[in-house]
C-alpha cells in the first residue's frame, strides 16, 4: 500500500513517533509545489528554528533516552524490617522520602515556509504547520502566539495549518466549530479564509494571498500531503490494524471501521 487509505488527513500521521518527520516532509513538498506558481515575482524559502521542548511522560517511548517519572514513592522500612523491637511512641507525621528528576529536554527543528518578493526580499506570506510544541500550554505556545502577532506587526500574511486533533486550537475572535482539523489563510492581516475539516473530508485547495495588487496563487494541501506520504513510504511505518493515537471520537471510529477491517 503505497498511498494513504484515507481521503483526507491520515490520523496515523499524528502519532508522536512520526509527526516531526511528517511535518518536515510536508513543508518541503509545499515549497516544491508553490515555487513554479510563484515565479517570477516571488520565491518560497524554508526557514528552520530550533526549539527546546520537554518530553512528556506519555511520549517517553518515542525517545531513545531513558526517562524517569518526575516523582516516585519509596517504601520506608519498618522497625521490624530492620530487626528492631518497636517501642510504643506517640504517632508523629513523618516526612515522605522520594526521588525527583529533572525534566528531559530535546531539540526540535521547526520548519516554516516564507514567501518573499524576489526583488525586495520582503516576506509577504508565512506558512506555519502546527506541531504539539506550538499547541501545548506552556512557554512554547506563548512564543508562537507572540510570533503570530509579530507577523501582523510586520504586515506579513499568515497561512496556518492545524492537522493535529490533540491540544487546544489557536485563538480567533470567533468560536471555532468542533472539527478535527483547521486551516486558515490571511487575505488581510487579521482577516482569514478558514476551513474546518473532518476526518472523512479531503483537505482543501486554498488561496495563498500575496502582495497587492498581485492575485493569490492556489495550493492543494491534500495533493501535497499525498506526495509527502508516497515519497516517505509512511505505509511501511504505520500499523493500520490498530486504532490511531490520539484517540478518535466514536463517530470517527464508526466511520473507520465501516471503511476497513481491523484485527
């Protein structure tokens, strides 16, 4: 099976052991497919940022380094265990002995795509594919939210692809529908075209807005993902006999199980 069996986003690609590779592969393909439609006035360029991330306990199996829990309780020996005679003493609240460990950190290379005007070298549009490091509550989410504001201040239009079901969505003024995936493309600095996507939906063809008065160009997100999947042969790394992580909704499970047979 060379191609993903899903018509849209493949939820198995969201697994932590795969996502970073999927992220980078998709960004490379997006650059490749955008370049010919942007010429001669614009170029699409990849930029890499190294971010320090903490490994969560639920993701520990995906990292080669040993991982210890933050807190472990140690049983304290009783006087009888030590071969001593217990004397009657008042009951005293004793401190609990335990071990602690520092959180494990890892370097994550985040790739984004910048569209520049070829002559002025000015960035006109930025394409960001969200990762868990952007979406989880904490300092890295805060940094990304600031990055969004920085784009507005610099008059850079933002295209944001959220192909992860896990963690909180990025904020917008309007309440977002309860859907699996979400894509936005800024036609003005704070105004976006938006697509809410379910598991059984094909990923959209979206406009990429450029510097006025130049017209937008289009990019087929589904075609780009299918190309990345085929080239990386993710089918050889995915066990489709099991349900994916993170967990699906009951409706999604019903749809998948009606489409294929799981062992």
